[in-house]
């Protein structure tokens, strides 16, 4: 530590001469300056130990560092650089902040969040690592009804779940069995397809199961479950006094749910939850468990709130615009709230209640433990927490097996680099396949998607391609998921398709499957190119290139260049798409600028070459990074 401090003092002297000597002297005699030097020394030691700064790469990337001889770590930790410069080719602080929504809330530079928390927790360093992987072959999207249970407890539950492997997990089944001790009927909404045989596991546990990948996190499932429960009559006053809304982010119940329901029965309120906290400056019931009582169910406000709920696909937006808003919204409507763990706990501990799982179980008989609390996101010892949990509920302890290991530190960017290479290879294969089809004289099959009848961002390209004999164009109406009720959504889908048939009588108008599968593989199964526009921010195709991963078609996104900023894609694609397109499709900013300058026609909103040869231009400009770079030198693009 002292060696680093002395090195800092020597650096001041070497860099600034006598002025630097004066600074060094003031540092030596000022306790405040000395504390700051010690703090900077600790930061440098932490950064050294993390291995995050690649000194050789940093000197090549920022030549002025090599010219001045400054230690790259010292330069990187300069407050002017730590939030903007990259310490190595695989870690971009801005992208890390975008991939981890809570970084901004911590109010520290992204790199420090990663070094102090992210490495230990195994956080993604790139948006590419957050890409949704295709679900396993054989997993299907469907709904299944089960026999209704009599109104004994007079409670209904909506349970939100997710599974990436096509199966219903043991943790969910354990939770549901505990929940059935206090509720009559459960609407199980899974944000994923599953293997059909898995649905049998919910016999006796659910009234309805819906398996559909909507991509809108737990509040998307809550919304779907709310309207499904209404349609089934499970919220009618003669059968339901309370609605439980919960998700699969917890282990439990550690203690019977009946205990907390008995405690809360003695508290006069209109809705309650397991824990109250302050989030984004707002009083918030944590969204993993809500209970809405009769006054809320019979009023119009919750129904209207779910009806207006947008399909947020960013976790940070879900928290900022759903979880942190709902409690205050209902209170402004005149309803009162309470929680098993009051807000005073959060104010006293200055941290989210779920970060203290052992204290909550021991002092408050909290029946649920967040999964992430046992994986490192806790301020208490995980071993002690698990030992208490296993002692109080041996069956749940046996289900968990052993404490999940917290994420171990790992070199930054390895997974991101692998994901980037995988995406680049996939894209290159798609471009090659389209080129080969055109070279063989076969028409290139292009499908244009929309959830509305018009005007449409892709129409200029559509009109150009349909007149070119090398292309076989068709259009397809896709469901509008702003419409929450399935029957109305399907009726609207038929209306859009009918309008397409009227507007484009000579063009094939495809029909989507009745189950309205989230990725609509039926309309894209035989396509070489699938086009959609950013105006369609109402469907699963909006602002999300990852739905094309593992598919054979080439995805093309249209946008209105006139409404964008200096880099149109950055604003129109949003954070996720911008990072995807910049880091995967383009080698560097120069290549990106080349694409913006030469592949877009500002007047017609289309990703279309000036000569109308859409296929050739797209294949040339996106299929080979090297050719793009060579053209940038010959054409003088900055």
C-alpha cells in the first residue's frame, strides 16, 4: 500500500515538476489528502488483483498513454476515463451498465460495480450474454385446463414461472403444494414453452396452465394471469375474497403460508405483501408476493392498471415502471397497504429486506427465501442461512441439496466474446445461404411482418422487391400483445389479415397458427429473409434480434431514420439492438458509420440500396467485415 502511495507522489513530481512537488508536499502534510491517496492506492490494488486492465491492449487502444508512459491502470482510474474507456477489448462499462439494470442505482462507475460485485456474482458483461437462447426442440406453447377446486379458502392465485429447459422444476412444484394449503385455484403462467408431458405435473395444483413465451418477465405473466382468472370466473365475489400474485424467484415455503396469512388477517389493509422497501425513492411492496383483498378486486383500478401495462422487455423497466409504481398507484386510489416485514426494516438496515434471509426467517417467520440470496446476493452468511432453513424445513433443505455456490470471479468478457463469435458465425451462415439461393436462380423468399395494417415502415422496400423477379414476397399479420384478452387479440389479428388481403390482393398473405406461438415459427419456417419495423413495438418481434438465433432466416429491421439522432440505430434499436448490431455485425465504429451512410435511404425509411438491389447490397455490406473496411478506405467515409 505504502509503495503505491509513494509511487503516486513520485508520479506527481515527474509529471508536473515543481508544481507536482508542491502537490506531493501538500499531500504529505494534509490528513485529508493522505486519506485520499490511501483510498486511491486501495483502488489500484483492487484493480490490479482483478486483472481487468489489459495493459498492452490499453496502450494500443489509447496511444497517448503509451506516449506519456503513464501506467494504464492509473490512467484508467482517472475519473474522466473510468466510466468511458474500456479496460480490455471485452469489457465496455456502458454495455455492462445496460446489461445489469441495477448498476445505475448503486451510483458508482460500472467497472467498480463489476469488480466489487459482478465478478463474484457471475454477472454478464455484455448484452449478448443476456440473449434468450432458443428453447429445446419438442417444447411447445399451449394452455391446459384442470378441474376447478371448491371455494374453501376463498382465495385464487396467479403464479408466474419461467423454465429454459422445457420442464417444470421441483422448486415450483414444492412452492405450489405449499400455496395450495391456503388457496383454492391457481392460474399457472409460464413465460416459456414446455414439453407437453410436463403439464401432468400440475394435476391437482392448478386450475389453468398457460405456456407461452411473451418475454415480459413476471409482470407480463401477472397480467396474463389476471385476465385469465377473470375469464374463468375465479375472481367473482362469491368464490374469491383474496387474490395471491407470486412468482418462482423464491425457495419456499420454509414455514406454512397459513402462518403469515394468520398474522396479516389481524391487520386492516386492502393489499399486502411479504416485504416493504424503498425502491427508486418510492414505497414498494416487493413484487415476488402480493395479496389483493376484496376492496381492490371489486374496484376498477387494478384491472385498469393491468390493462394499461405495456409489455416491458427490459428488467430495469419492469422494476422502474411496474414494481415500484403499483404500490403507490393503489395507495393514490385510496387503498391501504401493509407487509409482513414493514418498511422500517429497510430504513434501519439501509438495504433490501431480501438481502437478510436469515434474519427474516428467524425474526419474522418469513416463509420465502429469494433464490439469489443463496447465490451471493445476501448480506448474511449463506451457510448459516441454509443451515437454519434445513433445520426448520428438512424437506425443502433436501430439495435444494446444498447451498448454491455464489458466482466465482471470472475473466471479464470470455462469455461475451464467445457469444459474439457465435452470433457473427450464425449471421455469416445466413448471408451465405441467401447468396447461394440467389446465385442458383431461385427466388429469395421475403416475409414482411406487421401487427397493424399500415402505414408500414417496410412498404418502400416491399414495393421495390415485389417488382423484382428475383424475390418472392409475402406478408403476415402477427398478434398485437397490447390487447390482453386472447379472444379480442385473435379477432384483431383476423381484421389485420383481412386488410392485408384487401390492400395486397396479388400477394400471399400468410396465416399464423391459432395458438399464436410467441415466435411464430410457422410464418418464418420457409423464409430466407424476415422483415419487420420498429413501429411494430407491440409484438414479440419488436427491438429484439435474439428471436432469430438458431433460425435459418436473415432478420432485417426497418426504422425511420428521420426521427433518430447522430447514430440512428442507437436510438431506434434501443440499447439491446444497438449493442447487438454494433458488436456483432460491424467490426468497429468506422464500419458502422459506413453502413449508416451507404445502406440507408433517408427518404423511404428502408434498409435498401440506392439501386434497389436489396439482396446484393445487404449481402455485400453485412456479409464481409473486411470488404466493408476496404470500402471505407477507398470511399473516404470517416
